[in-house]
């Protein structure tokens, strides 16, 4: 078990759209990451598009607070435009934190709770499933020695964002509803300006 170390197989599973019956792929991108990727895609003349991912309506200021975005997989290959078959990811220096941590990921339990998990669709994970099935935290850290610190950083960033949102609420600078009906939410999404949460 100690000899098993994660190595990316460049298969692109993490970069491609998940089949419809398994749900949408979610690679969360922070606003500052999107800015870098837009600049890089312009240099390469790539069609890079994102959509809002995690958002909150702010009833006090009539704004939509944008926490993360996600890539729209609408090219012919239905994959990230920065993926190439022979090379794999072509943006190693600036790739998003979620991608750096892969196949470890944050699973959202609810709007304010996350846990670190291993993506079962990753080819490395599939190939070593029996060895990975019952590992403890220390083994996880050893096997994913480069990815685990990134997953922790990812987790901490999400915690900072949560803290910032709660701080703004405590200071009465924003008002996020704990319950909202779909009709009102859709109206806010269509009519309100966006404000990104940056930490």
C-alpha cells in the first residue's frame, strides 16, 4: 500500500462532460481563476466559456453574489478547451485549484458544508479501487501526496469564503435568505446585477 502513488494518466476523464444520466460535471472556478483562463484562452484563440455555479441572492442590495463559476462544455469534444489528447492538461501553471487537487474533490453537503472525497470516475482510482477502498487519512495523504495539500487549500479557501459571507451578514451588509421559492429566485437571477465574492 505504501508504494502506491497517484499518477495522472492524462485520460481526460476529469476534463470531459459527464454523461447526462450521471449528472453535470462541476469543476468550480473562483473568479480570479476565470480571469486568468479568459486571458489564456484569448492568447490561444480558444472558445472558453463559463457559467455561474455557486451563487447567493442578496436581498439587502438586490444583487447576486457569485462565489464560483464552472466551464461550459459546448465544444465538439464536450471537454475543457485546455485539454489535449497527447498532452493532457495544457495549463499546468495556471490550472484551477479544483483541477490541481483532482482526483480529490470537495463534495458539497449543503451550502456551507463540504468534505474531501475521491472521484470514483478517475481511471487511476478505478484501476486501484481495491487498494483505495479502505484507506485511512494518512494513507490518503501519502498516495495523493501532491493533490492532498491542494485539496486542503481548496477546502480552506471555501471556508474563508463562507466566513466572509457570514461576516458580511453579521455586519448587516448583505442579507441572504435561508429559504427562497423558485419563482423569486429565478426573478432575482434574471434582474439583479452580479457581484463576485473575492477572498
